[in-house]
């Protein structure tokens, strides 16, 4: 088959990546999707069972930092476009191990950019390099500050956000210096199915299910702006196809929640779905030492994306959180597999370390 585009999606076995891969594979049979993933602890091919046999889907296990391998993949598949999601993504891990974050998020992005620059020299304008980034690059807001816009100055605080900010700068540098057709989006906190249960929402749902303590950092007063992951995937589709080369788009839900309030909603929803009396799991809330450098508040102004490209979130939070809790409760095998490390052993056996 002669595909219209061959899109290299990196990090497609991770949380957001699997939703992006699924959307592109199913919505665009005229595109071939190459899912390139190293399958770190956060990557899980079980997330993509329903697309693995599609004729326009290919999985390649590789490390984005391995420049020679990336070049080989570009040549082998004649890659026409990149949507880059692969990253180390958990702030707490970045505090313990910043080197891995600099390596993957900065050097890995640079290796993809360099490969694109070498392989697409014929005509940069017909090949898009889409870099998926985060609102954390803008730093932290106070409670009464206005929202992050695309022109807010970068002010990252954690090793994770510093590494994402550095990667964003490299992406822009490849546009300004070499004329690569790049695009960046900076999104707020995602929630939904297939998120690794080290992040707040799936961790707490799983802990409530097992009657384990819910470790709330500090006083639980930090604020995050939550977006349903499939709405993020829809936004990526729109930005990839309609965004302006060299431009940045903020993606967010206009849906700010103080952690402690969100946790109470989760407890209420899990208790209801498990048939527990209201308030049953509130005693699991345990205030613990705050995260180092914990950003007080993130909140995204995504009006540019709405006004210029017509994207809006499709799901109200109440509906999204109920769907999400239901998904984790109905997919306990997935959660147990991931938390027991079984899937890691399985894929190591299949693909090597
Ligand atoms: P994730 O940790 O769930 O998945 C990351 C994926 O990247 C995994 O499949 C992993 O195996 C793969 N990967 C890691 N290192 C790699 C390497 N060296 N080579 C190839 N693959 C590698 O992350 P996520 O939450 O799905 O986030 C995806 C992207 O979106 C990241 O760039 C992140 O910064 C960004 N983002 C995430 C959120 C969020 O709320 N989760 C919000 C905004 C932006
Ligand atoms: O804003 C976008 C970012 O959102 C993404 O770039 C990151 O990849 C993603 O991990 C997420 O970062 P956060 O640090 O905001 O997400 P996390 O789920 O780790 O934490 C959400 C909030 O909950 C944060 O204020 C810290 C708090 N928290 C988290 C955990 C894991 C707790 O209070 N207890 C916990 O055990």
C-alpha cells in the first residue's frame, strides 16, 4: 500500500502515546504509524492490544537516544513526519535521578531532530516535527495569577520540567536555524485509562481499592488543571494537521482542582462504584512531607487553540473522572500486572533488556 504519510510516533506505548497511536491508526488508514518505544517501566504494549494487528501499524523497540538506530529507522520506513512523546515523565523520579531525564528528554529529542534534519533536507516544509511538551515549563502560578499563555516566560523548577524546557528550546532552535517545520504543544495534567499508577489519579484509585494510605503531599493545596487524555489526543491531531509551522499551542481543560478536593471526589466515586458507604475511604488520607520544589499551581489558557484551530475539550470533568475510576476498577488485571512488574519481565523476555 502507498501510504500518504509515514508518521513516527515516539513513546506510543506510554500513557498519552497509546491514545495518540490508536487515534491515528484508526482514523487515518491512509497513514502508516510507526510506534517507536524503548519500553521502559512506563511503556506497555498491552495498552495497544486492539491496534497491534492493524495493517497500518508497526512497532519498533528502540531508544530515541541511539542516533544511528533512529537514522536507520527513518531510512527503513521512509518516515515523513514525527510526533514525539517519548520522555521520562514523572517529577518525583526526576528529583531522584535527574541524569536519566537530561539524557532521554534532551539528548533523545536532539537525536530525533538531527535525524529529521538529515533525512528531510529535500523539503523541510513538507515534513512536520511535532514535539509534545508540558505546561510545567512555565513554572508555577500563585493562586491569583492569570493563566499560562503561549508567551509566558519559561521558568522550570524540577529536573523534569527543566529537561522538557531544554528540549523545547532545541526544537525551536532547529526551526530558527535550519528551517525545520516544527510545532510544539504544552499541555496540562492528563488523566484517563492506561496511566502508570505512580501518578496521582491511578495511584490513589489503586490504593483506595486496596485500602492503602493515600499520601497527600504537603497540605494538598496545590492546584492542577486536568484534561481527559483522549481530548489531548484529539488536540494533537488538530495541531498536527492545522497548526502553523514554528508555532506553539497551549492545551488545557479550564478545569482547575486543588489536590485535596480532587482526592475527595475520587474517594467518593470509588466508594460509590465499590458499593461502600459514602465517606468510607476518607480515613486513608495521609498528609506526608511535601515534594521538593513542589509547584503551587498550573493552569493553562488554551484560547489560542480554540480560536485559531477550533479545538475544545469534549468531556466534562465529572463524567471523565467517573469513566476513569470505572476503567481502573474494571481493568484490575492491567493494574495488577503493571504494579507487580510482571509486564516488564514479560517484555524483557520478548525483546531483551
Ligand atoms: P509516560 O511516562 O506514560 O510514557 C513515556 C513513554 O516513552 C513510555 O512508553 C516509555 O517507554 C517511552 N520512553 C521513555 N524513554 C524512552 C527512550 N529513551 N526511547 C524511546 N522511548 C522511551 O508519559 P506520558 O504521561 O504518556 O507523557 C508523554 C509525553 O507527554 C511526555 O513527553 C510528557 O512530557 C508529555 N506530557 C505529559 C502530561 C501528563 O499529564 N502525563 C502532560 C503534558 C505533557
Ligand atoms: O502538568 C503536566 C504534568 O503533569 C506532566 O508534564 C507530567 O508528566 C505529569 O506527571 C504531571 O505532573 P504532576 O507532578 O502535576 O503530576 P502527579 O500526578 O505526579 O501529581 C499531581 C499532583 O498531586 C501534584 O501536585 C503532586 C500531588 N501528589 C502526587 C502524588 C504522586 C500527591 O499529593 N501525592 C502523590 O502520591
